[in-house]
C-alpha cells in the first residue's frame, strides 16, 4: 500500500492508539476521515491533521456500516480501513454478568465485523484493512476470558475472510497488540485490572510497526512475550 495520497478511515481515532495512528498517517500524506463517538475529541484531532470527522456508535451495527459508506463518499473512495477501538473486562467468569459479555463482544467483535463487511464493498483494488485485535487472541489469559474470546473471535474472522479480500487484492492485517499505556485497562466495562500488569509496550513502536506492515502488505503483527517485540508474519 502506498500511504501518501491514500484515502483512509480510522475508526476509533479518539483513543490514545487511534490518535497516534491518525497522526502518523497524516504525517505520511494520507487523506483521512476520523471516526469515533466523542465529537469534541474528533474535532481537536482534526485540527491537527486537517481530516474530516464522522461520529459513530460501536453499539449500533447500522451506525458502524453507515460510517464506512459515508467515509468513502467523503473521500471519493476508500483505500484503507483502520480499526483501533475496543473495550476490556476483568474478573472471574463466575462473576461476569451476561450484559458484560454481550457488550464486550458487540464492541470488540461484532462492530468491527460489520465495518469490515461494509469496507469490502467500498475498498479499492490494492487497498488494506488493519485491525487491532490483541495478544490474548493468541494467548488467552485467565481473568480476561471474555475479552480474550472476543479478540480471538475477531482474529479468526479476519483469517477466514482473508480470501474474500484477496479477490479484490486487498490486504488484511491482524495486529495482535500487547498491553500498552493507553488507559484502556482503567476504563474496564467491569472488574479491575490486576495489581501487576505487564510492562507496557511502546505505543510509538507499535505504530511504526503498523505503518511498515501496511506498506509491505503483511498479514499479521504478533507480539512475542519472551522477546518483547512485534514480529511480522
């Protein structure tokens, strides 16, 4: 993928990670639509990047599909979709209420799937989709079973759908991100993070790896917990 001049929708742009990704894309010459739920935060980021903004609600699948179509209309086409939003929950499954599981799966799996289906209709030949899943898709974690399962579901969907994107020569990048200092753990839907979280991985390092992976058409960025590095697969 050639980033300069590309037309990109960043969904979840107002999060810490989404903001870093948006700034990196803008700095490399991409034309952006920034999408999120907080209109004021979107406008603040847009003032830095010169991007257009759209509001959507990850709890509403119609809103998720519509924002992709609106972004393509705003940009005159779509070369890439970056999905950088999600929620987390902690605690034993015996104490997890059904509404928590439904909420986490809606935001972490069903909403991205809806956007990705909509993007398949809009993306130009040679485009890309890049999705932040999580290291827990590969290493399911005790005390985070619901979160792990939601990210595993999304990662499996990406793998199984890759052939459909390939027919349009669109690359699919699954970013199995490690714990980072984005504040997500402290905004949990339910429960509290463990007293000792892993050492946070650098947000800047992840964004640099993402940008390189987009350019090369990589399939996956996977975190190696032993070496503490992202590896291209």
